[in-house]
């Protein structure tokens, strides 16, 4: 999505653009497939700010996304099921804060200061260049909360404001989304993620996210871009110490003054460039830790969910101890019993994704690279996930299953060529901003990055924002590195 956004914007601004995608469809993780009448989104649950008035929607509007791509706003951002208790995250930050204060009255004052800090951190992160966050600049200093917490974890931020560990878990319900526990995920990353949903809402695309990616391809082509599917880049060409183009899998050379990489960054820098070229950038990308991957379970089932009171996007947690689950999980070759995971049921809002009277369910389970290495391990994990879905959300699900497909981290690696199946690029810890700084200083001339390995990090919203900023830099647009905020003029 970062590359497609960048390509469409540059083509509309009159630049000559060529896009190469090794798969048979565009979009990467933001794509869909169909089996026996069921349409499954590969890896995206919802996108923050995708509405026409939202930050991401406005960027895509500038790229020429047509109104025919129908977007559905989720009534609530997310529901969460913990043992003995569940709660819904509403679309308003103020409403969410007050609901939490009612449930945890002793933490009401701390919650208000926490939400003030989270809002300021998100505003600052949308204003300053990401590579400046590690060392700090005068621009960072204009946002005291951002300056204070830019090296901190989300748990550092939470524990400075509120003390109840159960409340920590409730506030951290989105940390499995970025595949890290609260004690390791960046406070900045989480504040940007959470506040982006509150500011712009959570959205899906009617008919599946493939329609979004396909529409961007057609928009880019209509503006004059060349888009080649099933065409991999096999070599990055270099002349006089700078990027000079690419050679593709059909043997053709494509000269260019600039290249935008939306794929695995370590693979591009160490595998596609000439040996010994840009060793500093290659070392940074290769030695930096990728994010934990996912085990995905795609289910098509004949089940009656007419009485389901929960939202279509859910977090299912066996415990409020999110730390223990992650540490056990990462040490294992397979996924741990106690790990929380995401469950989406998009047919609650978009019933045409399935045959009449049927539903699509997709589980997103954070998992290390070695997960489901054998059929027995895969079947055991599937059984545990189904047990929890049946116990918490859909009793009797197994009886109605008509389609059941899985994707392991190795599957994601094979289809996307992302190292170890990483869905979020570099691990979203505070140290990621040091990686971003070092890459900014060492990338070779003409080599640019968009997408989840870029300075903006993982997720569709971040990928689109990275493509927008990269297009501005390459075309010399006056907004440059600025990401449009709620009140920013485009």
C-alpha cells in the first residue's frame, strides 16, 4: 500500500512511474482471496481514518481513489473478551476514557492525564520527522510528552499514570496487533495507533480490501504509470554510486533516478544491490529485529450470529497478564496457550463476503517463525484457537465450518518475501527509531523506502502515510515530510 500510494501520487503529478509486484495481485497483506463463495482478507482487519474525511482517506483521495470503493465504518473500534468480563472500545477517546474511569474509579485522574499525554504524543509524531525521534530535535521539544516518552515503552507510559494491572491490560488490548507485549512496544507507536482510530474511526472496504488495492492500481495506470504483476525485481542497478534503475525477472532493465522499496528492506539492500554497495544500510537492516509474525486462521461457516452483541473486530484474551503470555510464546517454537489474539467477523457488517446465512471469521494469532512447522503442530494450534472462539464468541462453531484454511509465518514469508513472515517490518519497540535514524543516514542515493519497513512502521495507515510523504519528497511538494493531521490542509 505504501508503494501503490506513492506511485499513484507521483503519476498524477506527471512523473514517469513503473511498479513491479512479484505476486499475481497487488496489495501485499492488504489483499483478498475467495474460496467456495467466501471472501477472506489476507491480513487486514480494519484501517484507521479510511473514510473520505479521514487522514488516510484524504491521502488516497489525492492519489485518485474513486468513490466507487465503498468504505464501511465500524460502529465501535473493537470489542475485547477477558475471563469473566468484556468491554467495547467506542469511537470516541473521551467516551472510552470515561467508561474506563467508571470501571476503575480510583484511576480517574490518572486516566485523564494519560489520555492527554497520548493525544500530544500522537500530534507530535505526526508533525516531526521519525528519524529525529531517537536523538531529539527542537521540533520534538515542542511536544513535551513526546520528548519525555520517545524512548519509553507503552508500559512505562501506563505505569506513570495508572496503577491497576487489570487496567494496564485493558489499555494494552491493541498490543497483540503489533506483536509485542506492553513492556516492549514503543509508547509512541501505541499512542499513534490508538489515537488514529479515535481521530478517524475504524473502517473496512465493502467486498474486501483487494478492491482498495486494485483501485489504486487502476488509478495509477490511468495517470500513466506502468504496473506489472507477476514481475519480480531481481537486481537494483547502480551507476556512479547511486541507484540507476532495476532489472526485472523478465530480463528487462528499467532505468530510473529513484527507486521506492516497499518489500523486505534487508533483502533489497543485501540481496538486490551489488555486493559491498551501501554496506552500512545493509547492516542496519539485516541486524535489526523483524516483528513477530502471525498464524492466520480463515473460517467460512454456516452459523447463526443474528444475536451476536459483540463488534465485528474482537480481541480474545485468556488472561489479563499479557506479559507472561508473550514471553512464553516467544521462547517456544509454536504459539503459546495463553496468548491473546484478534478475531474479525466482517460479515456482521458486509454479509456479501459469504453465501447467504453464512459468515467469515478470521483469527490473527501472534506467532514466532517456527509455528505450525508440522501438520500435527498446525492442527493442535487450530484446535486451541477454535476452542477459545467457541468458548467466548461462537458456541458450536465447529459444526458449521465449511471452509478452514491456515497461513503460518512461513506462508506469509513465501507469498510476501518478508523476512520471517514479518507483517509489521522492524519490531515496533522504542529502538526502532534508532534504526530509522541510522537508515536515514546510510541509505544509498536514489534509494527510498515506503510501506511497513519504512520510518512510519507497520499497518495500512502507516504504509499509506509513508507513501504520501515519499511522493512529496520525490516530487518536491511543499508539504514534504508532513503527514496530514485532523486539521492539516492538503
